[in-house]
């Protein structure tokens, strides 16, 4: 049994967290399994389970009756006790996803913005996206416990955007202090897209993540962990002269008709290449050349087993992967497996939700936070 110097209240909190952590990680456990995994005695486990069920953290499942004897009881974590919203705050859109506490996405929404939108209005749009996510999912917005925010640029550990080239007045924005009514965490969009790929894509190997869309970036997952770097700028190659990401997009834009909105030009170019248009195929190849320069640099440094093409442009993998691999072969003596993410444009928002859930779990399972509260039926 967990011991804490004989302080009964402290011991109770430690036991609660031990039981909650065991059930939380497994999804559903029988009493005997909770005893084994928590390291507590059965009597202590029974007492804690009764308390956690009464306070609505856990649900006792109806046991299946098989043969003689008392059926084994099992308990699961109440994933619908609260919710988190993951935000992707970009130059051209603000996207949001709402998940339960198990990370299951219930809804997503998107609002169009433009790079010149003032900071206050961009943040107000993010607030609207949170409200819309809750409304679409049919849950009170008060039950959104945490917000994760991913955004373009370098984001420090306080949640402040310290550099942003795509949005004129975005540098200096502190995202964690804006959403003051709930727990908020923030990070760079490419970093969070890689986190989403690791968790939702179930990628367990070392990975270079190439985040391709209207904004481009790289991120690294090594030894099973997202590597942010000392200042949150790991794999940021935007300042290198040999990396021409912005110019590369112009190759795609140039083959789209002038009346196509800028936000749709790249997708139009990919569609034309898919249909066999020679100029579009040439544009895609030139775009892939620019992407390969940065990706090959990262590959040479970390020697990963996998390169993942993610972001909105991953949906054009059928025309983009082949030229990307061809260009990587020219630049790198050893090319890892190259595959496309299945998360598409939701990758950043899903990664932001994942970061929020991780932070929330850390708070919930830390005894120093005090006793777990009673969860009301419709709110926290």
C-alpha cells in the first residue's frame, strides 16, 4: 500500500490517484486487476472505488453472468466527465476538434480567416470555434476542461508565440493567458501534428514528420517522444537559405487559374496533376524538390526509420509521394520508409487536443493537487 508518513488524508489522495491511474490507462479493469496494478490491498481498493463512483469519476459496469459464483465487477473511467478542445490557429483558418477524455473525437469545425486579421479578432474567432465545437457535440461549454492550441511560428514553454512570419501581429501572443477560464497549453503546429501522428497514427518508431500545407514545417519524434528542443524550435529550418518553402508553393499556385482562391490553388494543382496535366505534374515535382531539401537534412541528422508526409497536402499523397521519394533518393544515401499520414488537415488540432489531455492527466493524477472533487451530473 502507498504510504505517506501516517497522514490519513494524504494517504487517501495517493490511493485515489493510484486507482484512478490504473483504470484510466487501461480503460476498464476488474477489481482484482486494480489491486494488482495499483499495489493496494483489496479493502483499500474497494473503499476508493466506492468513493470514486460516488463522485462520478468511475462507472461500475454491469458484470456478465457466467456460471456459478459472484460475477467479477469491473470499472471504467468516465470519459464523458469532461472534454477538451484542440485548436489549429493559422493564417487562413482556425480549426477545432472536441474530444472526450479518452481522446475520441466527437466533432470538428473550421472558420476561415486571413493573415491580416488583427490579433484580437483571431483570438475571438478561436473562442467562437470552442463554442461551436461544444454546441455541435451537444455538451455544455462549461464542461470543456482544457484547450490545446497549435499555431504557426515558434512557441515557448509559457505558450507565447515568440516568432511568426505568416501572421503580421501574432508574435508576442500568449495563448495560455487568453483562455483564462480553463486549462490551456500551446505549441508549434508542426510539433503538435507530429504528436498526433505518433498517438493517433500509432507510430512507435523514430520519425521525421514533414508538415506540408499552406505553411510547411518539420518535427521529430525520437525514442518515442516528441522533441521540441531547448527553445521549442527543434527541426525549424525556415530560416535556412537553402530551404525555399514559400517559393515552392508558387510552383503549385502558378498552374491554377487566376480565379481560384489562393486557399484552394494548391489543391487545384494536385487535382490537375492527378488528371495527367503535364504542367501541373512539373509543378508538383518542383514543389517536392524544395520539400526534399529540408527533409533530407533532418534525415541525415537523426537517421530515422520513417518519414511521414502530414498536413493538408498529405491528402495528395497519390501524386506527391513518388516525386518526394525520388528527390530524397538524390539527396540522401539512406532514405527511410516514406508514408502519408491519414489525419489530413485535422492533424494539428488533434495534436493540440492530445497535448491538452496529457496535461490534464498530469493534473488529475498528481496528489499534490488535493482531493478529487465531486463531479456534478452536467458540469465540473
